[in-house]
């Protein structure tokens, strides 16, 4: 509906869908409204800019691993992995076999809890309080797992560091992870119910067709809800993904409800991947990475991309012969979603649909602004 | 159908009366923190050699080496610390450890700077 509507009315007033944390995260959108209809939308990023790319130029790789947690607060372990892979590819460091399996386990758990935040944010935005609370309850079980493995619930402090992981898994981890997976199945069952609240607010809203999605730079679930099957884990595999068996969910409608459904299916696939990893994890003890010796980073540049829960995340790292990287450019998946895609989808929509469209794009202001 | 649904809800509410409460009465009770938890620092001033590697690696610049009777020892500013544990991992003498204690709240910000002697006494 949004693609065909031609908006020709003059705006009556401005409305700021403002940068208040429970409403929209730290991200503002300036709307020009005529009656109930949005005539024009301008995204207003920058509230969460912390200067990561500059901070990383003054720190060595282990310190940068700790810093890389905070690039996107919703999925710290996935960003740790992107940074670690960039450093390893630049310096040629080897990673033990068990560490690769542990990394994929943590990345998939992080993907699951990030999708649960997505679900919670969507429900909060449209006023469905039960879904919001339930999703955060089930996310808490995953955070308890993180605390027992890495030491921190939200920030694992560079657990996935260049060269492996900072600690080995303690005995008894398998039962804990399997227990949490079993609990999550209840959440999936709830999420797959035909919910009249979600359907009423999200069906047919914010339709994005495949051509516009590709032109505007959408990646990840937003692109896969519009008909594509692109996924970096399949197209340019990394870590041990080539050895795992998983499906890439994809649908064609491209509206907000479809994006939400893709999110739930991805959580299911992640549970399936986690179970394979638990069954096949090598049991030998592994030497954890310690911050003891930093050789200078060789001259050269690498670009690494991973499939994060929001889309394709990348890191371009340039080494120049010193201990610190010369340049570390971070490509966050949310920048394309929150600026061009959002402005395109909001044009011609109703005010009441603005939160549904905004949250259905799975925004992360932290990796937009860095 | 409606009667069965209402009955199920009533039974679930009644069942909740016998389920374990998930909250604890803090501060008298506390949740069990896992072993891997990264909490307050503890320093063994005898094992410490004063090499300063912890101060070098701290990316928040929270550690400063100060002169004591036994030699140079680290002084840790808990307000800057992000509890990442790099100082614990880098210590060649295994003298600095992160424990499961939570930092206490203080009224005066300067009380958050932990001098080496204080950090040692807490470990006893």
C-alpha cells in the first residue's frame, strides 16, 4: 500500500517520534503530518554516538575485544565475533577447534536473545504488554547462561577474543543449555499463536517489496521477509557453519507481520543449530586466550562480514605495523534499516502505524551511531 | 467451551499458590552468583611484584601504580572499572583476582578508589 500511495497533501504540523528509551530506543524520527497521515519522515540519528571507531585506534586487540561488546548492546557476543575474525584474518592467528564450536554456540544464543528483545520491543511499541513481559522473561534464562559461562549477563567483556575464547566451558554446561532450549520452546509456541492484536496492528503495514529492499540496502530478516534467501552463514560461511544443517526462513509478503514471523522462525532454527553444536562439541580441554603478548599488526586490510541477528554486520580493519589498528570501520546493519528504509516505509503511513513499522525493522540505535 | 477455559485459568491461578517464589529478600538474602562472575578485586600484596602490567592493560585507565612499603602496588578506581577481568588475566603472579563480591554503594565518590592495603584486607 505504501509503495503505490502518492502523498500530495501539505503537512499541517511536525511530530517528533522522539528519542525516549522505552518508546523508540535512542533514536528520533521527525515526522511531518497532515491529519493522521505521515507526509514525510526524516530520521535523526546520532544520540548514541560514542566514537568507537576512534577509540579502537588507541587500543590493542584484547582491549578492543572488550570494547566491541558495546557496539550493539543487544548482541555483544556477535560483535565480539566479528572483531575477533577481523583481527585473526589480518594477523593470521590460529583458533583452536573447540573454540570455534564455543563461538558458534555463543553467537546463536546471542541471536536468540536479540530476537526476543525484538519481539519485546515490537509488543511494547504496539501496546501488547503480555508479549513484552513474556519475551523478556525467556530472555532472562539465556542471560543466566551467559553469566555462568562468561561472567556477565549482558556484557561478556570480550569473551570471544582474537585467538579463541577467554574461558573454557565449565562442567555441567550441557544440561544448563539443554534446559534453557526446552524452556524456549514454550516461548516459540506462544509466539506462533495467531494473535489478533499483532495481526490487527501489523498485517499489511509497512510493506517493502524486494526491489526497494535491495536498493535501499536492507539485509537480514528485513530482506528475507521480502522474498530473498540471502544469509551470510550460507553465502560466505565462517567458523563451523559449513558443517551445520539449518534452513533459511524466507517469505514474500514483506509486511511487518511477515518480518515478525521470520524472527520467530529464526529463533527456532537457532535452537536447532544449538542442539547440533551441543551434540558435536569436542570434549577436550582448551587453552583459553590470555592477554600476554601483542605483536604489531601487519600492514594490510581485511573486510569481514557476519550474519548478525539484525542483518549483515561488517568490520573493515587496516593494520599499519603498530600494536593498534590504524583504522577500524564498523558496518552496522541497522544504518540502512533506520535511515533509508524507515523513511521510505513511513511515507504515506498513519501515525498509529509508526511504532509498528519502526520496531518491525529490528532497529538498534547503537550500531547505527556507534 | 467458555466454562472449561475459565476453569483452566482458575486452576492455574490456584496452582501458583504452591509454586516457588522467584524473588529473594535482598539484602538479607541474595541470589547465588556463578563462579565465573566478575566482581570486586582482591589483591595478594605478597605475590604482587609491582610490574605494572595491570595498569598498562586497563583500557578504562582505572588502575594506577602507587608506592607502598612493599614496593609499587595497584590502586583501583572502582568508578572507572568496567570489570572486564583483563587485569586478572594479565597478572603474571596471579596476585590480582576478581571475586564474586558486589561493589558496595558509598556516599563519597573518593571512597570508590581502592587502595592496595584495603584490597588486600578484604580478601581475609
